[in-house]
C-alpha cells in the first residue's frame, strides 16, 4: 500500500475497528437520540443546560459516530464527507420536524445547533484520524 492510499484507507490507524461495531454503535446512538428527542415535553425533566448546547453536543456525537462508519467503509474524499454531512443534516431536520408529533416544538435554531454539532463532530473525527495517520507515517 503506498503512502497516499494509506492515509485514506478506511481501516487504518486509530480507527482500526470493525465496520460492524462502527455501524452498531451508530445505530444504538441514533435509537437513543430518537427516543430522547421524542419524549413528550411533560416527561422531560427541567435542565439547567442550554437547549441549544444539548443539541450541539448530541449531534457532535452523531457526527463522530457517523464519521467512524464512513472511515470503516469508504476511502475518504470530499464527496463522501459532504454526502455524510448532507444525509446527517437531513436526519437532524426530520428529527426536529417529527418532534411536533409528540407535543414538542420544532425550532429552526435547534436544527442550526444540530448542524454546528454535526460539523464539529465530523471535523474533529477526521482531524484525529488525519493526525493519527501522520503520526504513524512518521513512526
């Protein structure tokens, strides 16, 4: 394997995990996220933390898990990362919209916080992966 392909190989370095494990972790996380975001408002305990911060953190984690799936299944390209972000943004929008079916209130600002979280989660995971690959190449 040459140097260029080793940097984009889906199963190298820090993220040398089973594709099945990566997919499973993402599915479990999404199911937990959907459960929590679709609880009727009356059953959600009051929190001291900003709602927007919670959205950002929740989708930061989803972006990270989704990027792990990407890293374990496909070579990284601009197209694959943009596709991942667009599909994740669509999911976040649908999640926000369907909350209205259980008496919660969809909010564009929540979706914007979701998008920021996705962007940060995807970027952080790719950055860690890239730094790990550079470190391994130097070793």
